[in-house]
C-alpha cells in the first residue's frame, strides 16, 4: 500500500500546559558551549569522531545531533522518474517537500556552470494518480473532464501516426471500479478530443511499448484477483494501416500451468522483444521472444531479481546499449542478497560483465548517447542519478558523475552517519530465515555508559510486497545520531528475494510479518545490541498494520507509531481502490481471518502506548481507520495520540508535516519508554490518558 493537495491545516491535540518534568537533563547545561561548538564544526564538514575519553557520556536517545527534523523534512526531494532525449539530455521529475510536495519536471543544465531548468511553471505540478500511486504523467493534450476523473500514465510516442500511446484510467462511470485501457492521443489536431481506445477488456494495463517501425505494440495486462507480481500476461498486437491493433498474440503468462509474472517489455533496435519474467526459477530474469516460432527463451539465468514489483508505472530495470561490432548488449541490474549489481549482458553469449560503480542499490537505468543514466544509492550516497560512461568495449566504467541527488547535505554530516549491517535472523518457522538492515547508534561527540544498551526502533515497511534497502536515509540517521538503534526489516513476503520468499505472506498477512518483526527484535536483544525493555515499532500503510498487529497480538514492543496504517482489514477491503481491491483477499484469506487479524477487534489485547498519524485525503487507507483505533484505545485508557493532516494523502509530502511527524514520534517514545530527555527543543502534543 505502497496523493497531494493544497491548503495545509494541521489538526493537533492540545499542547501540554506544563512541561516542567521534561527539563533538560543534568549533563546538558554544563556542556552546552562545548556541544554547540562541536556541532557548528561538524556542519561545516570538519567534524571528526572524538577519542572515547573525550566523548560526552549521555544516555542513548538524548544525544545532540545536527541532523534535525528540519533538515530531514526539507532535504529529501523525491524522484518520480527520469529519461533522456535523442541528444542525450537528461530530464527528471522531482517532488519537493518545501513546496508542499509539488512535482516538477526538470531539464539538465546546458553546462556545468548552469543550474537545471524547471520546465513546469510555478503554478502547476506534474503527477498522475492512476492506481492511486502514480509516477510520471504525459503532457495534458486531452479534454477537461471537470475534475480528476480521467488519469494517464506510462506513455510512448508513436512517430508513424504522430500520436501518444498511454494507459488511461477512467473514473467517469465509477470512482471505485475505474475502466483501464490503452489509448492513443492524436497530436495532429489543434483541438483536444477524446482519445481512441486501442486495447481494452482486462482490469489493468501497463508498459505499452511500440517497436521502432511502429508496426507492433507490446503491453502487460492482468486481471483480478491477481496483482501484477502474482500473475500477468505479455501481449503483442500488430498495428493496422489505420492505427488499430489486430492479430494479438499472448507471448507469456497465458499458460495456466506456468506460474509467472512477465513485466518490462522492450523492443531492441533490431526489432526483437525482450522482457523480464519469473517462470520456472521464481526469480525475475531476462527473456526474449522469438517471433517466428512464438517461443520464449531465457537470455541469462540467475537466482536474483532483475526487477521489482510493479507498484508504479515506468520501471526501467534494463536498456539497450550502442555497441561495437554489432554486438547485442543490454545494461541491466539485479538484486542479490540485499545488494544491487550493475552489469552489461552480452545477449549472444549469455555472458554478464559487472560494472564497478559506487552504488550498492540501483533502481532504474536509461541508455543515452554514449552513456548510461543510473538511478541508485548506497549507505553513503542518497538517492541519486549518475551519468556512467563506459569504455569502447562497454566492459568498464571510465567516468561516473552524479547529475542529481535527493539530498545535498550528506557529506557535511558524514561522521554522524550510521552504516547499515545486513543481518539474517531465524524466524519462528524452523529452517527459515528473514533479513533486515541494522543501524547502530552513531555520533562522533557522544557515548553512553558501558552498562546501557540503546533503545530500538524497528521499522516495518509498507507494501507489504515491497523491499526496504540499506541506503542513506536521513529519516533513519535522525534516530541513530541521537543514540537510537534502528532496524529496517524485510519480513517474509518482501520483494528482492524471489517468488518463494514473496509468497510466504500469501494467506498469512498479520502472522508472518508480525512474527518476523518480533523475531528480529528478539534476535537483536539476544545478540546484546539493544535494550529489550525499550523496543519500539513504527510503520506506514501496510507497515502500520504490521505495527498495530504486533502491538495487539504480541508483547514484544513497549510502544508504537502507526502512519496511515490499517486497523480494520474488512474496512480496508470494502473501501480501498480498484488496484488493491483483491490484493487483500490473497494476503488474508477467508472472512474469519479478516476478523481475527484486525487489531480493531481486539482492543483489549493492546497494552502499550500508541501514536497515530493520518492524512485526511487518503484514498488508500481511509482516515476512519486511524480514528477507530484512536477512539477505542482512548476508551480503554491507554496512552494514545492522533495527529491528522488536512491536504495530505497516502504518504506525507509536505515538509512541515514530515517534520512534525518525526519529532512527535521521537518525543512520544522518549516520554513513554525511553527513560531520557531529548536534546531537541520539541513541545510534545497532548497524549490522552497521560496528560
């Protein structure tokens, strides 16, 4: 479960009238000048880790850090996709928290001395809400339907007929059961008119991709009750003289005896169709279609993932390279054991040559004139776009340059950065393990006493069919630089480890994910890395459900924070949007399971404090979910707080709300389980049944 609006209004519970018991701890005043001097030094990029005897001794969680909530909320731009034009110029879509989450199309600067150019005018934003998640959207060339009733995404230009082919989601007849089709938008007309439907009949479509001659169209489609990573189909249609689609062929996914989910079709410059699917091995690998015999052949086989689940449109995990000697070369990336690898695949020889770049996490790749553009990150690099230039043989990297980055502050605070450790821990199922990234407390100026273990914040990612990755994320560093341990869990059901691992959650959502999160926390306690009496859990969306379920059905954690999380599975099923309307059935099972695994039905089992955050315009998890759990816990007498944001949808996009959410989680946990006073000047909101 993995939208934005305008007019910000923050509904906050009444602030505390008295905060005398939350005074600064005794150690702080006598070191105030020294700390301020060292922090100022670090912000200029000169901070160094002090010798152990020179560090200030203070409780975990109370450490002063220059990585403030203001920096976290305002620093990270979000990447919504990127592409290169025929001249090799880079274009990208970025959303800016400091502009209320406005998404802007940006063009690469003409020279290194110039600044990138915003193409989107200041009073406009570029975004699609197709499938309620979206990605990059086409230029508005279609009629105004008096509201967001028709959405477009994932399009390509058809030069043969001078038209734009794209996926359309039409809600004019029903907002809950929209009609999805592939349509063409005429670019010759001086007047906007209704697009022409080319492909229809199934529930969902993605990746309409046309060959270089404009004669064949490939696309992905799937229908209820499947999600695109469960079962999907790859089709090819031949384009007639009048531009219609005829003589359709199902290339992959049509055989019921083969469990597969083909995705990312692309036509090579030579006119061959390549795609990614997970047939037989259960891992998404590269395949190609032999048109003359209608065969599907593997190009390269590896027990690794060459793509990720289709939550948003426009994934590009591989692309074709201009190559010497007419070789057929593909630049691609894959995930293996928690890391990403960039390589060049020789199609003829089925041989992979790995490329050495600083990124350990890679998302999308686009080939341009004499270079690659790669979206990636690492433990010391925030999400970035890099320009990668290869040698003449396309086997080695000769230049690597960052063209765009989500955060510009990382180098200044390097001494405060906690590096993730990939851990594999035993689950409750004998012989099965799960994975997580563990971040220890890190601050060059502070240390805790030797007999203290740090509090732990465990994060349960959303999706739930998604993957957390070990990259530089200042939302995590905010915690670790203040003395918290942080662990980001890829519970059973997560992506990145193949279909078998993904399918662990089928019919067992609320069981496997909860057990794995608890097992991870216990593993860290048993390893001596964290304090077993100060275990906290947080998650958003599906991760918020895991958080609430863990707090209701186990006694592992002492407090939790749910961000737009699910409390009532039945209400989620009844109210959610079309894309996920059957997803829940696959994850939960029968009606009894819906009741038995909904935290709202077992309020009597909650026994610890909870803080909830919710956007009031959320169409994926409706606000009544948070409101129900809040009222129930308040009536039971547990410490609970609810923060609701007007103008926010599924996931918070505005800097002021991101900041407030982060700070209030921190002070909530500190007050109720931390046994320390935070160093930051944060006024806590009122907690019902406590204040």
